[in-house]
């Protein structure tokens, strides 16, 4: 999960195989986390979605890009995926 964007949403273009029409889908985050949230809000979302406490989350800042990321292990990122 990455925090450090000023965007509120992302538009994703999709197309079906064989279809000539493209459609757009709005992506405003992942699970309960949303683009533009504060660091505290993202950490709360991680706990809400995955039950991972702040003490088990590594906070990293990319020295070149100055972007912030949180690193943690998740057993069930995609529900019912095995």
C-alpha cells in the first residue's frame, strides 16, 4: 500500500477480449484505504482490513522519490484465493 499521492481517484481503462468498446472504471483506493488519506488513516485501514497492528508494519520513505510506503505480511490479500 502506498501513501504519497495527491490524487483522489484513478481512472482505469478496460476492454473485453474481442470487444471494441473501452470503458473506464474509477479506482479510489484499496479495501477501506482511499487515496489522499493521512498516514494515521491508512494505518487504521490496514488494521481494520487485515488486523495487523502498527507495531508489525514497517514504514519506509523512498530516498529519491520521497514517497512513503508501508510494508507488512498478509496471509489473505485476496479473499478465498487459497
